[in-house]
C-alpha cells in the first residue's frame, strides 16, 4: 500500500511540481502556467486561468485536486502564504553565457532539493528508515541514471554495516529478487517509474513476500503503485535523465543514511572505524 507523499504543510509550489509527472497534458499546462505566473494566478479567477491556458474550468479544478487542494481557491490561498522569492528569468535568455547556463543548473538543483524536502512526509520517511534498519538483507536496483543512485544507496548501506547487494545488470537484479523473502527489503530507484525492468523487479519481490521501497519522481507510476513505501523526488526539468532530479534522489539517500547513523551513532562509528582500518594500509 502506498503512502501519500504529500505532507499537510508542503509548500503549494512544491506540491504542484511533485504531481507534474502524473498530470494529463492539459492539466500539466495549467500547473506549469501557475508555477511560472504565481502572482497572476493569485490575482485571477479560475476562468481567467482556464482561458490563458486554453483549457476548461473543469481541467483547472481537476489539476488542483490532483495536487491535493480542495479547489482553486484553496490553491490560491496556499500560494499567497508562501514566502516570495525573487524569480530569475535566466532560462529565457536567448544568448546565455557558459556561466549563466551553469547557474541555471545550480538553481534547478537547489529548487529540486527544496521541493523534495517540501513533499517529504515524516511518517513515510520514518517507515522507510524502519524497513531499512529491520531488513535481513537489502537488494537495490535501478537502471541508467537511476543505477548510479542505486550504487550510492548500496555504498551507504555497506557503510552502515547492513547486508546489501546492488547488481548493475538489470536481469541479475531480477534474478536476485527471485531469492528474496519476507524478511528482506527490495529498494528500486527510477525517476520515471515506468521503466519495465524496475517494475518487474518489484513485482518479483512482491511475489516473494519481500518489503518494497521505491524512490521515484512519479508517485502515480506503476512502480509507485507496487511499493510499500514511496519516497518522491521532485524536479521541474524535462527529459528522461534530469540531472537535478538525480541529485535530489542522492540527497534523499544521504538523508536516510544520516538518520540511520543518528539512530545508532556508536555502532555506526565502530563500523566506520573498521572499514577505515581495513583500507588504511592501501593508502600512499
């Protein structure tokens, strides 16, 4: 059963960005317009925004409800209560310099991390920690850019002294999943949540009775619907491998690692010392 990734105090703009992947094309157009024109969205009526985005009033209302608001007025009030930040229009600059282009990525990363934190529900985060800490064995899977994040998750688990495997080959991941059981945890990372191999990996894990956790940018994806616990990373980027989203996922992993260290600081320190002592003779 999935856990709603939205906390009751999540910033309105973060909630809008978090649901972008599961909106229809017309609803997404409305959400993007609102995010890019916050002040105008607060001032105008639902009909005016529907006209500006060439959709029906019903589409605007449906977008609001998908994002967790009771209606358009609820969304406007939430937007009005957010702190006003200066919005730079660097993304629209036709001849941006190399440094300005780099600056856009830095802003995208900062926004993705902020939004990911904004939709992180405490109960969901605690349940993820409990699954990781209580697992007999952890299997981590991911392909492409998400595979890089999966390897980072694996390294954090090893540094905590947890039994963990993270095969790089996707078929090998599914094979490992066939050997899991009720005391194990399978963690799958996929920004889109629709890639076939990660979905097959979780399906196999579920059939074996293993607990399942996924980190995804799409809380309505087939992958998220399979997982017991869903951690959502938010990004406003386009494309199949958004860089800011990957860093937001890395930050989520480091947040899990830090919280697990804090739960048992003495054990974590002893494990770290053993590892440092093991590799110290190899240092130049």
